[in-house]
C-alpha cells in the first residue's frame, strides 16, 4: 500500500470529510420542518431502501447487526438530531461528537483489560479541557441539555464502533445498510410516542423540496457515498494515511455552520476547537510519529 495519496484519492478523501462535516448544517435545515426522531427514521429508511436489494447480507450474526443499528440509528443520530433541534449549534455539535474516539478507547480497554497509555491521557486531558470550555459558555450556541445529548450520541457511536469491531463485517457499506432495518422501527415508534401523530403529519405535510433533499443527502451522501468511498480508500492505503483526514470533519462542520447559518466564531469556540482537535490529533498521530522517531 502506498503511504502517500495520489491527488485524485486525496480529493476523494477531502470530499468525504467535507460531506460529513457540512452534514451538520444539512441536519439543521431539515429540522426546520421535520421533528428530529421522524427525520432520523426517514434518513435510515432511505439508507435501507433500495440499497438493501443490491448489497448482500453481511456475514455477521443478526444480533450484532441489530445492536449496531440501534446504537447508531437511535443512539447516535436520534440523540444528535434531538440536540441540534434547538439545544446546540451544528458547528459545536460537529466538534463535541468527535469525543466518540475517547469513548471508543475507553470501552475497548474496559473489555480487553488494557491500560491507558501516557499519550492517551494527554489526548483525553486536551479534549476534556475543550469540552469544559464549551460547557462554561452559554451564548446561545449550546445548552447543558444539548451538550449532554451530543455526548450521549458520541457514547452510542463508540458502542457502535465496538459492535462493528466484534462483528468484523466483510463489507462495511452492506453492514450499515442492513443494520438500518433495526434502526427504522424503533425510530418511528419513538417519534410517534414522543413527538405525536399530529407533529408527524404536520412535518410531512410541510416538508418542501429542500427538506427532502436534506433527507436524501443524509441517506445517500453522508451514509452510502461516505462509507463506500472511505472503505474504498482504506482498502488501498494504510489507515495511518487516511484516518488523519477525519480531523477535518469539525473544521468543515464549524466552517459550514458559520458560513451558511451565520454561527459566530468567538475566541472561546476557537480555543475549544483547538483543544478537542489537539487531543484527537495526539491520540491519532502519536503512535505513528513514535514509530518514525524510533526508526530515525
């Protein structure tokens, strides 16, 4: 595998993280008409159909597929949509949800009995300082409830990562599509119980072309294109070459929110972003840098 990315592959990776980052603004736009849990149910419905008929069932036990579907569909995106629906800005949400990296490490180590290494403590300290900076500021960009919901979404995402690691799917895109079958029913059920039939009917009646385009973008752009392209790149290049690109997701998220929605970027937000992304960078890049220093 080549360690350097050809220009076309670099641009493809950049397109994926741009889609994943700007997706938070798309969520906010769709929530202008759709209740959050209904929006999530529609998003996973479109991710499921018609792709289900073109992708083989992953060679993974149904319990694992179901667990992944519930954790990602209901836990990650259900909570994330609830948070962005008036409790936290899309830009801040795109940053805070990246704490899933540390939740994933914590869950993995708890299950395997591994000890946290020194650089991981440093990474966690930086990220925690960034989250604390966000929590100490209440300028309308975030609320305590919104922050808690996004952290819950990050924890659910981490649980989904562990489920996927244990399931070891041979085709991640097929795994995501088929797992959506287990996300759709509880999302529709919770939407009916918590948001109500009248809100559902009103949301569907008021949804315009832009709203449905946002739903489609969530399903086909964020999920199908994103996972397919990312998996294609990981199959052709070392993970250490591709995965650092994910650090740009909050950059696109905060940038798109500032540009499209007019979200302000005061100094404290930039400091919080630098701390969280610094923690992510230390956790992601330190092992590779240590190997390079050892060879020098």
